[in-house]
C-alpha cells in the first residue's frame, strides 16, 4: 500500500506531500492543474527517464519520495530476494533525487540503480495509463494475461516445460557447432589439449590461492613484524619502566600491604596471576622474535605459485573453480572432436528424443491454457456486462506457432464483439480508447483476485465514457477498492463520488510563479468538487443536490 507521496521542485510543483488511505483514492482538478505531473512523479520514483528540464526553475534538484507498507510475506520475500533493505513495521521508502547531471536512487537510504527500481516496481504497485491500454492491443500481451490468470497447475506445467526447453536449447547449441575439416579439427584438438594440460599440470586446489596470498603477505612483512615485536618487548620487558618491571615493583608493595592487612591478600593473589600471564606472554613473544622463520626458498616458491594461479585466472577464469570448470568443458570438447561422427549421431538422437518430450510438455501446457481460457472468457464477459457492455462477447483464440518457443506452442489473441450481431474480431480491430480502458479494468478486476499487488493506479480510466457507462466504471472501481488500494485520476463526477478519500489538485500563482498543490478534501470539500465536475464554474443549489444524490448513490453501492 502506498502510504505517502512527497514531491519537491518538480516542474510546476514547489513542494507537496500527500498521505493516501486504503480503498478508493480519487484525484481531481482542473485541466492543466498538474495531475499528469503527480502521476509522472510516481513513474520517476520507480526509475522512469527524467529530463533535466523537469527540475523546477531556480532549484538545484528535484526530489520524489514514495513510502510503501508491505502487505504480505510474499511481497517481503520478493523485496529481500532483490537484496534490498526493509524498514521497521515492513515499510519501504523509495527516493529519487534528480540533478542536472545525474539522478540518485535510494531504497530505505541505500543507493541503488535504476534497473533495481524497475525490478522492485511491479512488486509494489501496478500503474495503468493510456500506454498500458494500448499494450492490450498487442497479441503477445494476451498470452501473458492468460497465463497470469491460470492456477498453480498451469504454473507448474509451465515451469516443467521451461526446464525441458532450456535442456533442449543447450543441446541444440552444442549440435550447431560447424563441421570442421580434418586440418581444423587437428588444430582445435592440439590447442584444447594444450590448455587442459597447462591447467592439469598446475594441480589447482579450490581455496588454495587465498591461503597462499595470506602466507605471502606474512613473509613479505616479516621484517616489519620483527621490528614491531622488538618495540613491544621493549615496552613489556626490557625498559626500566617496562610492564614487567613496573608490575614487579607493584607486587613487592602489595606483598608488604598483605603482611599488614589480610584483606589485601586477595588482591595480592590476583596481581600474581596477572604477573604470571604477562611472563608467559613475554616468553612466547621472545620465542617468536628469536625464531628465524623467514625461508627465502619457501618465499620464492609461494610467490611463483601465486603468479602461476593469477596467470591461469587471466587466461581461463577469474577463480580457481572457474578455471577447473573451463578445463572440464575443454575435455568434453576434446571428446566430441575425437569422436565427432559417433558424437554427432548421439546428439541428433538425443535431440529428437528431447524435442518429442518438449512437444508433449507443450501440449500439456496448451491443454491447461485452454481450460483456463474458458474460465477467463466467462469471467471477462460477466465483468464487461458490469461495465455496460451489455451484449458483449469475448473469446480467446488459439493458434499454433511454427515449432516450439520459450512459451510453448500457443499463439493467443483476444477476440471481442461489443455490439449484437457483430462477429468476434481481434481486439486491435474493434476497440476504441474508452472501450480499451473498460476492458483493461475488467481484466484487472479479475486478475486482482489472484495477484499479490495491493496498490493499483489508474489514469484516463474515464477516457471516452460518460453517463451510465461512467457509473458502471465507478461501481467496478468501488468493488476493486474493497480488496485493493486504488488511486485514480478522473474528470468524471460519477467516479469521483465513489471516493473513500478525495484529493484536489490546484494550480495557483505565488511570487510570480505557477505552483501546483494537492490537498485532501473533507466531506464538504468533496461534495463541492463533485458539484464542480457536474456543473463547471457555476455551482447552483440544483447542482449541489445532484452531487449529493451521486454521493448517496455511491455510498449505497459500497454498502450493498
């Protein structure tokens, strides 16, 4: 859930802060008041491209901040999977500071890249604007919508298919190696054998380099360690005022006190223990200092070994594990070259088997999709009827791809008829802007029951509609807002009347500059705003009464 939006120095916004609530949050305002800037600021915070001209004139930077409350364990898990921090009470704070030369993105105070924010965005909210409605015209999006509607059975079948597809493509890649002439094959074999021989002669051990570098560092610093030990021994043992001599004098004094007061004996014993520990430590340090543990031959051996491993890392992989993996791959390559004829035959046979298996998995996925398509058709038709497509028909048309793809063997297109007597036609060939927004709302109402995203933002949902249809859209948004936080920018009084929280976006002049502000409306203010949407500048008693009736009707719909 989006708790708060804070925007500063962005376009015509000086500084605004708005707290959103659960349910249906409605934003209204005059044309040009800055509604698009408010929605655009959300896009910016989520990683959209920003022009430096968007910074308010006279300001050094623009700032957008979003505060979300995570609603489910699944959301938390997905955020943590991105290795991102979460505040106490499951709050996550997104911040973007836009400067003339660059932008800085932060999540809970930790700097991140724009690409990370783009991965995070679909976990937190869905935004539907004109661009998203147009995406609905693309057939390739229809398969994604159908799959998102499916249950766990379809999801598991798709996962099994994708695993089989990856295995098949890996083997196909190996089989696509161009055939070599005898001379080329011999050169390839000779080079591959040389590489494997060089790696195997090194007898690499995982973790060895780290141990060698530790030993080398110790030997390289041997002289400095000796010098340091000499100074320490001087402080501890050799100077007149050393720790050992000072402690001896203190012991003699304490022994004298203990002879006069038995209670001092405890302190005498504890001081004696300190003296014993210090003498043991001094003796051990002397042993280390006096030991001639620098072996030049061993130093040269370790240094040469480190140089060898670094050399191999440059050639074959950044770590010992990667070098060993490379050697394994080259051995397999050598085997394939040495057994080219039989290996090619084996791979082709295995490819045929994997392709047949892949086709079977694709058929399983397709069958499940067709089952889900029947359910989707029924639910979308019901939702369209609720949105004043009273005699609409909807169908999912299936076709088969040429061969298997990463998504199986299905091509899917949504077909619709919005008027009686018309045959079903592709969505892209029939739907107007207003129809598209309602169809998207119908689809979102259905899919919202299944997804984990709690916040939905709609812009231009009222495009091309009015009257009864506008009221139907308002009712559907009200239903959706019972289970989700919905934020909707609208021009229609029917939709505004359904608000659980109403915000007005206003533009004014301050100090010779245009400023946009957004403020929450109380019941009286919300009624006035619905009346303005009904009647324009002149709000008469009749218009106010009409607005009251709309608000009452909306309240009855929500209660019903």
